[in-house]
């Protein structure tokens, strides 16, 4: 099952796909498996979606609606995901260490699509 980002005009599928693939790797899941379970509420699948949404929000100029469209969710889900990941990174040191590579700032790192 292909990611929805491939069909959204103006969104670079390579950036979205690369971020999604990297997040899947740290949870030892195949991207195809995660996309098949896009409506799953399993903790691992939810974390993968939320983390991908949070990274896309920070690293790209995508709107919440565009980010939500990647996983067939609405903008409110994308907003909640970003807040949930921010909260989890503040309260869970192990999760923060695991995800630091995605959130460390470099000069002019925002990806313009």
C-alpha cells in the first residue's frame, strides 16, 4: 500500500517517505506493514504515525492538514500528534534519546516543498 503523500500535489514524496522509513526503522517495523494498519490503535503504530507527523511539522513547511493527509487523518489529529510527541520527549528520557537525531536543529534545516 503506497503512502498517501504520493498523491498530494506539492508534497515531495521523497522527504515524507524518507522520514517515514527512518521512523519505521527505529521501531523495527516495515513501512508497508504500518500503512496497512493506518487505522490501528496499537501503541507502536500510533507512535510511528505521531512521530512522523511531529518530524514533518518541524522539518518541513507542511500544514497540519497536509501532514494529516499523509496518514488519512485530519488536521486535529496532526496537532494532537505533535503535542503528544513533545510531551513524551519531555517526560520519557529514553524516548527523547531515541528520537534526538530527528529533532536536533542544524542551520537552515527546514525543508521547503
